[in-house]
């Protein structure tokens, strides 16, 4: 009897166990989870674009003070300065799918409240200011959450393709959203906000249909976010040329917000419709798309010092043309050119900043750069509103042109002087570069 045990025990293990075949990989174009998120987020981006310009249209075409239009634009942009860092911390602690759902709900309620108020014939400036700020705030939360949630719906090796599709979607929404918002506003002033509410609802339904939670990563030893931000800020401050370049870009972004606001008043004073304004802004989007595609090649062929000098000289030459004409077609062409140059230098600057920043500081330095560059835009809109109110569009554009000329002079003085050649591709410096300067 004992001799039978080996036979009995060996029998099950001798049977061939069928190997579990790995699931066939789903192409990105047939990944339902990704397509739902892509479409839902696209609807949300389009909703934000539909209502972005009409917030100021309501103020401009209802005859309110120009400074109030600047105040509404300031409220819409302020979250980029105030909310970016804390939102990043919170998104890393919360379920990303839930954050997107809440963001859609809040934004839907906000734009719907504006639509209802306009239907009833009531316009309250502080209501517009509040909703613009709330929409901007929860757009920041949604954008950060979606970016973090993509990895839950696609394999790691498909992430680059997925992120590229998301970027293309955002660019396309920006191009189509401005003209659509202007067209809807011409039909009736509450139509853009109603359409935005419907698009936010579609986005909400798409995100709700996603399967499973999207939890935050396991937290390691907690560290004060203020301490981390301080370290990134200190590194940027030590890099002399980098901080000068960021200061120039921050001021030029403020000028761009003033230009955008001025273009709306120039079109209105010339008897042009909101659709004309939207088409001018869409021309800027086309230029931005082209510039973004060329920015990577530009830095491969030129050092960042040359790019900074050429960018500001070009802006200083183009901007006076906007002072000399009120024709919407010419304004659109000039704005396309300026936006294309701006997008190209933004891409080139981002590539260069990533090259010279230590790996462990990439995120923190990137957030500091974003805050310095984009956060100042809010104050540009606010200041431009008051400048337009006190001096008018023509004088304001002259001021913008003069400031841009001053920035071009600074760029030439700082970045135009001869440097020791360091190689075409801005290779990392040897150890003697510990002086704390990474020249653009």
C-alpha cells in the first residue's frame, strides 16, 4: 500500500496544465476606456472654450466699463496662479475619476447659472467674476486629474501615443471653440453658456461610464509641499539667465493678455461682431499650432540665446502694425504671426529647461516656471482693463508696443552678447559651470 502513494500523487501533476494565454493587446483606437475618457475630456475642453470669450463679450457688448472686462478675464486666469500647486498636491491624494466627476458637476452648474441669468435678462458682474473663477479653478483640477488618470486606461508603452492624442484634441478644441462661441453669442447671448452646460453634461456621462476607481499612488514619507516648492524656486533663482528669461516671458505674457482684450474692444468699436473677434482669436490658435510644431526643430538649429533675441525683436517689429490698423483681417494675420512665434519659443524654452534642470527637480522647477510664466497673465488682463478704461485702445496698444520694444532691448543686451561656443545642441556643461548660470 505505501508503494501506491507515489503513483497517486504524481498523477495530477503529470497532466499538462494549459498555459494562460495573455490577453491580446487592444489598439488605442479600439480601447473603449481610453476613447470614453478622450471624448469626455474633449467635450469638457470644448465647453470651456465655448464660454471663455463670451464671458468678456457680455461685459463689452452690454456697455460696461472696460476695466470690468479686465476684471472678468483676471478672474478666469487667476486659478493658474493660485490653484496650480495646491491642486497638484490634492490630485495626488484623491481618486482621479471622482475629481473629474466633481469638476464637471461644478462647472456645469456654474455656466448653467449664467445661462439662466441671461435668459431672465439679468447681468451681474460679480456673478460673472465668480463663475469665471470657479470654472478656471475646476478646469485646473480636471486637467491634472485627467493627465494622471490616463495610465489607468492604457498600457505604459501606449502612453506617448495617448498623450499625443490628448494634446491634438486640446489644440483642435481651441481652434474650433473660439469661433463657435462667437457664433453662438451672435445667435443669442446665453447660447454659448447653454452649449457649454450640455458639453459638460456629456463629459460627465463619459467619465461616469469609466470602469473602476483611479486611486492615488501610495504615499511615502510625507514632505511639506512648501519645502519642495521652495527648493525648486531656489534653483531657478540661482540660474541668472534662466530667471531673466522667465521675467521677460512673464511680462510679454502680460502684454499678450492686454492685446487679446484690446482686440475685442477694437473690433467692437469698429462695428464688428463677436464672431469677428472669435475669428481673430482663432487665427492666434492656428499660429500657435504651427509654432508648436516648429519649436522643437528651432532649438535643434539655434541656441536658446539666439531664439530669445530673435523672438523679442520679431515681436517688437510686428506689434506696431496692430497700432496702425483696425482691419480685423490684418489684425488676425498679425496676431497669428505673434502667436506662432510665442508658441515656438514656448516649446523651445520648455525643451531647454528640461535639459538644464536636474532630474530630481524636474517637477518642482516645471511648476515654478509655469507659475511665473502663466500666473502673471491674470495680472496682465486686470491691468490692461484699467489701462484701456483710462487711455483707450490706441494709447494702450502704443504702451504695449513700447514695453515690447524695451523687452527686445533687454533680450539683446543679455542674450545677444558673444558667448563661448558650447555646442549646437546645448549639451550639459562641464563641472566648471557651478557658477550657477545656464545661458539661454
